[in-house]
C-alpha cells in the first residue's frame, strides 16, 4: 500500500467516523483515524490506528482561542480551521457567528454581519448563548472590538445599544466605545443568555463589534464572584468605566453645555482577585488629566485648570448622583472617613478592605453635570508587609 492509498483510507475512515461520532462533537472528545505506530493507537488494521483526543482550548491565529476538533467536525459546526492541535491530528477550530446566531460552544466569537467591515445601517442583531454543558455557571464576554454610537448628552444609549438579557446578573445597557472591556454574566438556571444589539438611523456611525464568549464552569477558579461585572486578576492594571474616553461628547445638554460620555443608569462592581501574599489595593487616576470625571462640571474644571486637583475632588454627601465607592480607604495615610467619591478628580486611595471591589453608580441624567467622561483608574495590589493582617 502506498502513501496515496493510505491517505485515501484515512480520508474515508475519518469521514465515516466523523459522521458516526457526530455526537462526540457536543461532548468533549473526538475519535479520529490515524496511521499506525501512533503513540495512542490501540486498534491497528493495516497500519491504521484510532485515537481519541480532548476537545480542549487551543491557540488559533490572531490570538484567538479555538477548540481542538477533527477537520470534519470543525466543518460540520461551521468553524474555521486555524492551525493544528492534538499533535497535528486535529485542527484548531474557531467559531465565528453573526446576527441571529446561536452557540453552545465555548469561545464563540459574535461579530457584526459584515465584520471586519463596519456597518452603518439600523436594525436589531441578536445572538443566543446556550450552556455548552450543565456544569457552566457564567460567561465572560470580551469586547475585542466594540464601537456603537455614543450615548445622548445624558449618557443614555438612545441611539445604539447592547442589551444582555436572560442571565442572572443585572447588566447595564451599553453603547459607545468599549473595545478592550469585558463583562461577566451569570446564567439564570438553564435559560439562555441573549445579546441584543440595536442600531439607529438617528446616528451616523461606522459600527463594528467582535465579542468573544467564553463559558465558565461553576467550579472554575477564574469564575468571577457574584456582583462583579468586571473582574481583573493581575497584580496591577487599569480599569475603565464603559465608554470612557478622552474626547468630549458631541451631543449637548438642554442648557447648551457639552453632554457626557459616562453611561447613565449603571450600578456595578469592578473587582480585583486578591493574589496570595497581597493584602491591600491602591486605586489612582491614570496619567490622563480627565481620567476621573464622574460628576459636576468637567468642562469648567478643564477650563480653569483645576481638573484632577484637590480643588475638583468631591466626596461623601456631595456625591449623590454619579459616584464610585471604595470601601474604607485612606488617602496619604489618613482615613477619608467616607467611601464615596465623585467630581473631577480623585486622590490616590488605599484600602485593606476585602474583597477588592470598586462600585460605580450613575443616575439617569446629567443635570448640573457637563462633559463627564467617566474614569480610567490604575490599581496596584499591595504586599502583606507591615500591615496588620485582617484589618
Ligand atoms: C469528558 O471526557 C472525559 C473522558 O472521556 C469524561 O470522563 C468526562 O466526564 C467528560 N466530561 C464532560 C463534561 O463531558
Ligand atoms: C451531525 O451534526 C450536524 C451539524 O451539527 C447536524 O446538522 C446533523 O443533524 C448531525 N447528524 C446526526 C446524525 O446527528
Ligand atoms: C472555555 O475557554 C476558556 C478559555 O478561553 C477556558 O478558560 C474555559 O475553561 C473554557 N470553558 C470550558 C467549559 O471548557
């Protein structure tokens, strides 16, 4: 038997097995034929072995995550083969879906219909997420690309919006620029989670999105604690509120002042997983002067130059509409005696209160506020040295 004959047998066998073991696509391993002397081969007929491999996560091109399947299985589920896996027996299969799509596969990418081209039309695009197995509790949705129309002057997503419904967590309605952000959404029992993106003809914008949807098992160490819409696990990093940006809104409030970029009607936690050996966390504005502008008149604070200075800080009972909450912090070693902060600047805050969470709250309008952009804050976990553990 020469190479061509073997190849033909392999192709025939793979297609037969691929069809026969259709069911195995939705469980977690694949059966595949393989030329004999294979390391795992247990049946060997004329040098052909049969191999089973796990349908695990594999690295695909462009830093995407794929799942290891046979080429046939990947075709059957409309995947894109991107590199090989399981010692070249499988292909790293990337699943990309668009409007009206459904997926019960881990690491499915949901894109706008013409992606990577942008879309300018109005309409509603829905994507349905089903649990890939009963042990799944949560999804992490990464906004690899996310550009929708900006909110109106009050921060309401009245032109374009993304609604995530059907889950067990309360997710704000999101619009604007959010590439690089993510959300965690709990499943509510066995109900599907739906992502509904609406675009409006009232705004002329080149929209595009590519969302990665990863399914997280209930016992997974990377599962986000309840109440954490965003969850970071590095020792240090930057967190951003939705639609944070350094440019000002192009919409205007009723009083003629520039509107806000900060989204209205939000109330969510940004959590940081405590690394062993680290006991505290520091929150600080990032280098950008507008990196904390959550209430009051940002336009005026930029104009007078007090932006980001202690003259623009507000805290405690001065923060009733839009604010952040950091539990039990100190600033420059002195307890602030309040956990609420707003205005157009933030001192560096240190807290040893656990878990590490920053809560952000916004109301439905921007009366008396103008030009707010939200926040981009750096966090740094602090080692357990010279502090009283348990404080
Ligand atoms: C995955 O496969 C292994 C081995 O075949 C099996 O023991 C396990 O129960 C499977 N897990 C799921 C979630 O199907
Ligand atoms: C095999 O899988 C394909 C794609 O998932 C599906 O359309 C087809 O009905 C399945 N066949 C059987 C016999 O289950
Ligand atoms: C889904 O993929 C992610 C990586 O993107 C991985 O961490 C997670 O464990 C996978 N979930 C399941 C259920 O295999």
